[in-house]
C-alpha cells in the first residue's frame, strides 16, 4: 500500500473526502517526523512508537575500491511495533 492507497482507504473508512484524508495523513506524518527529529519519542498505543536512535561510528568498505573507510556516527529514525500490531500480523498466517 502506498500513500495514495492509504489516503483512499482512510477516506472510505472515515467517510471524508480524499482531500481531507490527505491533509490529515500528511499532517500526522509531518508531526511525527518533526517530533522524532527533535529527539522526542512518539507513541501510538497499540500501533507502535517512533524514536531517534544513535548509530555508532563504524568501519566500512567502499564497494567500488574495497578501501576501508570510517562511517561517522549519526542518528537514525526507528519504529517499534506495538503489542496489538504484532498480534494482528502474527494472526494473519
């Protein structure tokens, strides 16, 4: 499912226009990205949580030259699925 399909599904379920659904979804995603980029944790009970995690500096290799290089430390976004989400996925075997 891509963003357009998600907008269609939300519009149908919530009985709103696609334009309204798109505005809400876009605002939600933007708010989550902004909060996580400011090092806040966003928790949606039952769905999961979004947070920034530190990735340590590490050694890697340039795939073209096979030369060793240092990959600098950085922050990366991370998602952890909530209990209800995990159970829903596990039950769909």
